C-alpha cells in the first residue's frame, strides 16, 4: 500500500501569537560566545559555585529521607511544604496562606504575568530592568512603559507624572541591588512608590532575590512591608513580593516563593497547578531543613565573599578605566553597571573584548523599549582576584581605544 503524500502543515503559522511574541534571550546567545575557557567572563550572573554548601545539602537530603521516607518522593500540595511556608510566613510576619512556594522565582514571575496581565495592559518597568521578567511577561502581551532611574533607583517624580496620564496595571521593580545595575531604591523613594501606586490603584511586583546579600550600607524596608504597613492587612496589600533561595543557598534546587494577598494567591495556586502541580517535594524538604542554621551562615559567607569581590573590582575599574566611564557602586548583590559616553555601542564592542579574552553583557537587552546601547553589565561573583585584575585591565584598554 502506498502512502499518499502527507498534507503540509504550516508549523510556523501553527504557533500561537503568544509563542510568536517570545524571543530567545539575548543574553543566553551572548553567553555561548563568552563560555570559552580562555575567556574571563564577567557576563554570567551565576552564584559562586565554590560557596555552595554541598556537605550540608548532602546531610539534609539524608535527614529528609530518614524522616519522611517515601513522602519525600511523593506528589505534594501545590501551595508548598508546610514547614517551609510557615517559616517564610513567620519571617515576613504574615499567615502561611499568603505564601506560595515557586519553582524558582522565575516561575513566580511567569505565573504572576499569567494571572495579572491581559493583552495591552500597561506594565511599568525600570529602565533598565531584569531581562528574565521581560521574557516572562512578554507572552501575555503587555504594553511597557519605562521608568527613568538614577543612582537612587526609580525616579518617583517621573513615576508620578506617568501615573497622572497613564492608567497602569502593574509596576515591576527590583529594589535591592538590581539586576542589571546593582542599584538600590532609597528608603524615601520606597515609601513614595508605595503611596503613589496605592493612590493610583497600580499593583506592584517587588522582585527581591538579592536583598539578603547586602555587604555595605543600611537595609531599607521592603516595598511589601511598607504596603503591609499602609493597608494593615496582608489580604489587602497591593504589593506582591517574590524572592528565592537561588542566590542565598543554591539555584539548582529551584526553590523560591511569592507573598501575595488572598485574591491573587487563589489564582496563583490554580495557575501553578496547571504549570507543574507543585515544586519538587524533596527539594522543598531539603531547603526547610537548611533554613534554620545553614542559611544564615551561608548568607554571611556569600555576603562577605561578594563584598570583597565587588570592592576589588571597583578598585580595578577606578584604576584602569578612562574617566569618561561612569559606574554604579553596589551595596550588595552581584552586579556593576557601566555607562560609556553616548555613541559607544557595547554590543558592537563585545567581539573585540572576547578577542582580548574578557566578556561582559551589553546593556541594551535590559531595556524593555530599547536604548542603553552605551551601557554594559559586569558580574563580580565568580571571578578570582587575578581574573578581575587581568580582565578589568583588558577591558580598560579596550574602552580607552573605543572612546
Ligand atoms: C531580578 C531577578 N529575578 C529573578 C531571577 C530568577 O531567579 P530564580 O528563578 O533562580 O529564583 C533572577 C535571576 O538571576 C533575577 O536576577
């Protein structure tokens, strides 16, 4: 029997508009070029692997298997492992019902996009902002408005001007040691941002994976806690908080959480059921085992190491870079942000940098609506002092030649 030729299906056209709106992460593409072993890469934003608490994770895994047996490997509730949720809730001073465990905060951002953004909704984002959030929100087809930022984070006067004329659905912000700039939103601006967004009926997503990694300066209250103070009730808080164990403990367990008011939480749980039923039971149990003693030690260790690496990189930048290059001074987190004179294109310069065996991430992909061609991001977390010295020197040479 001969088969008749199969009818052609236009597979490209079969993709949903949602899927067609997705882009490959510009950064992932760039990282492929920079991963050659001879290249000193300040491009990746990976936590330092030599600081991972491997023995502690091994011991916790054994304890969990001994204690819970097959339940550690069984399906479990969508909301999350109760002891972990309860611990997180106690830290924030809220009921466990307002805490949802997520498979990485990236999942939290995706599911928040799913339950909050209708096509055409206005989403306010920092210029620049975390690229992964743009990637998560993009399939829900928002309309972005960029908020200007400076060394104190979002310019709240500019925010007020935007809110006066633009009905917005939500504001997404990374107030602590932002990815990509390393900047921190000042305490006064936090209060004003929470007041303004409440006044104009705009939800806030506070994305805070780095907040615990402060190595200098005074901590500022979270937007979430200010929202709680403002409304006096976690179920009326217009600020949604997202954080993660990725940067404090390890990223590979993919354990993170969202704190939100009941009406949002109900939908988040339903969305998560559809996405993955629940975050891996075993991983949540391991993290719950580590939060009491290992996590605080680990935070201290990471903070100290990143603080030293940041100080050293800043010292070298100051010594080796031409004076026209402006740079942020992070109080924590993993990143430095450089602004070169207008007209210098850091994406175009990258191949020359890789030739000199040093890599960075060009800044433009971090802008929702484009711009920032003269900016770039450096990560200091996984480089040795010798690599920082050599790499920053090579980059300084390159920049001097380009100006
Ligand atoms: C600002 C920000 N949010 C969220 C994430 C995602 O982290 P995870 O999914 O590992 O919790 C990252 C990772 O780099 C980040 O920088």
